[in-house]
C-alpha cells in the first residue's frame, strides 16, 4: 500500500491525492464503526464526507484569523484553525428522532487542520442532549490529557452546554459533569470553551451523525 501511495503521489494532482488520503481515512473510520459500534455507514456517504472535510481543511489553511480570549464570530463558514502550535477540540452530538439512540463525536486538530485523534460512538439510552454534549466534552478533554494534547480551544455548537461550563450552577442536574470538566481544564492548563455555529463544526457533526 505504501508503494502504491508513493507512486500516486507522483502521478496525481495534489488535490486528487489529498482526497484519496481522506477517503482511505474515512474507510478506516467506517471499519471501526462496524467493529465497535455495529453501525454500517453508506459507502456513498464516505465520498461526500471526505470532500466536505477536505474542503473545510483547505479553507482553514487560508485563514489568517487569530483567536483571542473572546473570539468574534462574523458568520464565517467552516472550521477555523487555532493559532500556530496550538490544538483545538471540536465535539458534537446527534440525536436520532423518535429513538433512544445518540451519536457523539470529537476531533482534535492542530493549526494546520491535521487530525491528531477523532472518535464517534453510539450511545443507547434516554440521554438529554445537553448532558450528552457535556459528557462528550468531558471525554474529549480526558482523551486529550491521556494523549498529551495541550488544548488551546474547546468548541461546541451547543450553547447550553457551553454556558453550563462557563457559568456553572451547583443546582443544575449536570453539575457533577461540569465539575469534572472544569477540574480537567484547570488541572491540565487548557484553554476555554466556546460556542460556535453548526456551520463551523461540520466534521464533528457529520461524525456524530454517522455513528447512528
């Protein structure tokens, strides 16, 4: 396989070769979903997702914005990269309407948009969406600590989940999960959690959707 890819890298245009790599990664992810989650993802969806991810990756590489402690969201479309040398965690939850199945996912990427780790899982049970989002954030931070990934930014398109973290209330049902998240962030010296629109969280959203 390595020889084949090496040969293709000299024969194909850069964009075509990058797409092949992302498709291969998608196939690997589909295989893991079948083995560990029992979820079979439509093969035709793989190409659509790969093209979407590659486009988002290429757009992020052309961005020049730098995040401050209070990022400005001006309606930009697509994932925005962190400052050079920093890492970003994006998480998402997808609910299958009329069922007790929830898909959760997360990605950790660097300032070049390279995925350092990603996951998607199917949860069975009557989870509240906000609780599921908070559990996903906690798991993402835990994995980042385990893998030694220093997170600069944590992003979710769930405003309620982000508000629960940034403005904790001990009376909330999710107080124990929020407490864990705050402890992980503070002890690891990670950056803060921000809310973003769905349009800037497409890859994490698609991964969560594919899990169900």
